[in-house]
């Protein structure tokens, strides 16, 4: 079974003091939820707030992620941050978010370079893929998403691939309040993402890699996504800036995962699907 992962992408929001306030308001609840082992919880603040957030969650199972990273290890790259620098304080890094593709010219090629550089430093990438509105309306969703997955995973071994989280984020759903339907997102993940991963690697790898949904997830609609068999958590933007909402989303992940672990006859299973008690 894939453990769901909920990551809060704070984008360019929160000063250091505001970040401290937000984490302080959520920390105990999130730590308890993460301690169940039923959900991984990752906070992705802006770079400057990462040290403060990392200090506050130290000793808890809450993890920290960056929102971007450069692919070079060091040198004359003004304004950039290397994977080794990020790794000092973070476990995860978001790579190829649609806002970075749209506003900062990131391409499948640069995403792949960043993914490889992050993996080389034992950083876990959360790779974002998703079609824009025009592509969606032109019926190109599957092709676009599949191409993005192929680009991001280019030249990666099976073991490397297994360490990556994918966030399926239809661009038209990000920050718009118009989420995709759970059923449709599940279908795209199955038919475009997992199928592509199976073609690149094998079926077992395709079933091992976790795929989040992202795009206007909130405390009210989240269960619709977590109830889907191919969706393993969420990448959350706006709602991750409101303590009560982000806690509710993580609570929903635990609840849905608990449901998934029940066998048909109501007995609980272990992480790999074996029954915890014999007949
Ligand atoms: C995101 O930032 O990746 C995102 C999905 O934002 P929002 O939840 O606000 O749509």
C-alpha cells in the first residue's frame, strides 16, 4: 500500500514571523496525525522561512520541503539554491510546479535536471505535471501529462523513479477554486501517469510511485480525491495557509487511508497488504 502524502505549498506567502505563527497553530495536530503512520505531512514554505519552520517541527514526524532547487552543486548562479543546501533542512522538494513552468520558463528538460540533482543529494522530489485549460479543452490531457512524466523521468533508474512523488495538478484548477472531479483526476492518473510509468519501467513500479492530486483542494472537497484508488494524497496551495483547513485535509487523509487498509471482510491489513492476523 502507498502511504498518502499531503504537502502544503505555501508559494510566496508568509514572512518568517508569519510562518512561525502558522506552524505553531498546526504543529501539535499535524504531528499527531503524522505519527499514526497513515499520512506523510510536508510543509513547503518559502526558502527564507525554511530554517524557522524546520526548527519548529524538529523532533516531530512533520517533514519540510522546498518549492524549488537548482541543478548545479555550487558556483556562480546568483539567486539559486543547490540541492545540498536544501538537503540540510528539507526532506522534499517540489520540482516543475506549473507556476515555475509558466513564469520562470521551466521545461521538461530543466525539470529532469533538477530531479536528478535532487535525487543525488537524497532529496525526495515532488514532480508536478498537468495540462492547461487550452490543452484540456483540445482533448490533449493524456498526451501532455504523459510527455511531462517521460521528460521528468528521463534516464532515471527504476530505484530512482520509486523515490519520486508525482503531483497531478491540472493548471486550470490551481488557485481557481475549480477543482477537477475526483473521478476524472483518478482516470488521468491511471491512464496517463501510471500507464506511462509502466511503459517506462514496469507495472510494479507504476503501482509503487505515489501520485497526489493538486488544484483547489480544500477541507470540503478533499475526501472526493482521497477516496479514489489512484490518488495518494494532495499538494495543497491556498488551503495550506489556513491551519484549521490544512489539519482537516490531513485528518481526511488518515481517515481515508484507514478505510483503504480494511479488507473486504473488515480485517485490517499491514502496509504491504498482508492481513495482520491469520485466519
Ligand atoms: C498548488 O500550489 O500546487 C496548488 C494546487 O494550489 P491551490 O491548492 O491553491 O489550487
